[in-house]
């Protein structure tokens, strides 16, 4: 096998090599931010690295069938381990940012709580930095890097009876599978739990990422739908932040009076955001939106 040369994304590109290029692009983002993560667990670097890994997980889900069985699993584990260290850093950074905004506007700022979560932040940031000092972490990332840079790596052994699967063959199914996963939550929204809203957010992310990966092929008509999925994802992300904050407060061993005050505030935010999401979803889940998407992929 030879090192892969970047090929422009076209409808006639083999889907496995299109997937490999997309994986390489996301891995490049991870490597770009590794120095800042190793130095001080920089919050923007944490955020961008998490996004790149989330996009990669979507790529793994979309394209696992075109690679040999279990070929992607070692690389998924490598990124999952890193994600487990990034998650607490991100959750506490968001919590502290929103608490700071609350304290700026409050008549009685919650200073003891702010100091406590700052100390927690320092601990999880140190845990991330120590993890990134391990040589085996970088060996695993390098192994994945070689996979993304080597044309033909990880493909199933051919028997000459299967036609090559190109982008134009696979893309319509990929898009509508992700759309169907989003729409499946429509019937449960009136009574949806926090866990179901979180799963819906993941499904919107996967739909948005899929459309964005292939945006240069789908053209301008996909832009409207991508923007709608972004609005959904942003709203559900803020809702999820309130849910995570509520759970984090329950687990804190600190300043019960301040925790109770901020917990009531976050519960009210969670209720408001939940109520405001329903009309947003109704504006998205319409026949004309699906028709635009169908006509877009039909032109490939």
C-alpha cells in the first residue's frame, strides 16, 4: 500500500477513500491542538479537539460497513480514551463560564461555589495533561494517522463479485439514514426525558456532520438544511449544558446553600429551553424540507 494523495471529493470517488480523507482532516485538527492541550488544557483547544473526535465518531458510524470488520475499532478506542479525559475539562469549563455570567448579574454572587469548581477544573486539567504525557497515547494516534494516510488500508478482501461503491451510490442512503434517526424522536418529544434530548442532539449532530462532509457535492441547496440543523444542535447543546450542570450540582460536596440557589436557576433554564425547542423542531420536520434534501441527492 502507498501513502494516500489527497483527491478532490467527487461523486465518482470510492466511498472508502472519501471516508479516509475525511478522517485524516479531523485527525489533523486533533494534532493541531495537542500542544495547547499538553501545555495548559486550553479550553478552546479542548472544545475543538472534542468536536473533531465527535465528527470522527460519526465517520466511523457512517463508513464502518465499507471497511473490514473491526478495522476501525482500535482507532475508536484510542479516541474514546482521549475523549473521556476531555469531557470533564469541557463540562467544568462551560459550567464555570455560565456561573460567571450568573454571578455578574446576581445581587449575591455564588463565590464559594465558583472557587470550588475552579479547583475541580484544575484537577481534571492536570489529569488530561498527565494522560497526554504517556508515550503509548501518541503511538496509538500515530497508528491511526498511518491508517488515514494509506490508500486501501483496512479494506475487506475482494472476491471480484462486488461492484465498487462510489460516493454517488452511497450518499443518498447515508443522508436519509441520519434524517430518519432524527425524525424517530419526533413522536416522543412531548414527554422526552433529558437522556432522550441528549440522544436527539447526537442525531442532529450526525445529520449536520454528514451534510457538511459532503457539502461541496450537495451544493447551495443543502446550506439551508445545514443551518437549520445547526440551530437545532445549538439549542439542544444549551439544553444539555443545563442538564449537565444540574447533575454536576447534585454530585458536588460543597456549599449546599449556594448549590441549591444555582440548582433552582439551572432547573428553570432547563424547563424554559425544553419548552422553546418544540416549535423549532416543528419548523424542521416538514415535507418541503425533506423534498429539498431528496432532490439534492437525486442529482448526484
